[in-house]
């Protein structure tokens, strides 16, 4: 996601300072050559930027980007805004926001989602939680790599929305899993069912992704276990965030327990 966003920002002519542990990360994308070489550190990116977008996998990685002698906060300057695009639990987000505020940095939550292959095509959607004046300030940057950036409310509202959206998305995998069980019993071709599902939808959905992945299992090269472990780990992380939100709001969501208890079945297409 980060490489795709960087390519979109570069195409828009926005001056960039970037960092990745893989110096070649952007080059796998079309027009990746437009992205400048990586900076020496996250701190250098902060010193060179007014708005920094963090797109990594989880809270642990966000903290590693923020903290330490070479982290973003070490290179912070007055007025710096850090936009966190990773899906993380709300308590973790609050801790990050408070830590950033101690050095004068405004931390904004901006959940991101995109259809498959849409990262470099301005198909990313930004789901933002920020005060109005902060949102107005960063929106021109967000507009350069998203098809739409929506302010959902104050700090935390964007991440809350993204957590709910992800819970709904992974729930469709459970639906596809059960549809596959019934289809197998009925002798239905799973691959053709995936084609039917795709052609009857405006865009690829979680059910289409699940069914296509199951149908293509036999063609997946070696190393599929690592892919499965990654997919399941990300899914369980997002479901846990949704569970924590539900507990906070006093909402009972039986499907979350079902998804946690049947995680191996739900992610079986990637195993």
C-alpha cells in the first residue's frame, strides 16, 4: 500500500521524502522509478516533511517508525502531522496520539482500503479521524493518492470506521466459506461460481476474493504456508480490534467469536 501511495504522490508532482526498510520497495510498481531514493531514516523524512504518511502492517511497526533516535518523533518540528494508515486497536492509537502530542506532533488516523491492484491507480479510500482544521490542511495530500478521503469525525473516528469495515469484510469470508461447503456437497464448480459472483458485482468483494483464492489453490507455488500465516494474522488482528471496540460499546457480535474460532477454515484458501 505504501509503495502504491508513493507512486501516486510522485505522479501528482508532490515533493517526496520516503523511507522503507527495503530500498527497492517502490520499484515493483508501475512508475516506481518516479519515487526518490529512500532517506537515511524516518527522522530524516520527518525533518523534510510537513505531512508524513505511515503505511505499515501493525501497531508494533508503527511504534518502530515513531520512536527511537532515528524515528519520526526524533526528527519532528512544530506543525508536523503524522497520518497513520495502519489498522490498529483504538487504545493503541490513543497512546500514539498522546506520545506524539508531547513533542508537538499531531497524529491523525486514516484507515485505508483499496480494491485489488488499485494502490497505484488512485483507488485507495482514506477513512480519516481528525479535527476539521487538521483535515482541511492534509486533504490536498490525501487527494493526491486516494480516490476519496472522507472525514468520519474527530480523532479516532477514522480508525473506528475502518475497524468496523474490516470486521464486515472478513465476515464475508465466513459466508463464502459456508457457501463453498454447500457448493461442494451439491457438486457445484467453485471456480465457475467465483466467476458468476464477480460478474454480478460492481467490483471484487471479499466473497469473490475468497472463492477465487480457493479455486486457484492448486496453482499456488511453494511457500503458501507463509502467505496463509500472514493472511490469518492480519485477519485476527483486525477482528481483535473489532472485538475490543464492541466490548467498549457494549455490543454483542457473535460472528466475531465464530470468526475467531473458525479462523483456520476462513483462511483455508491461502493454506
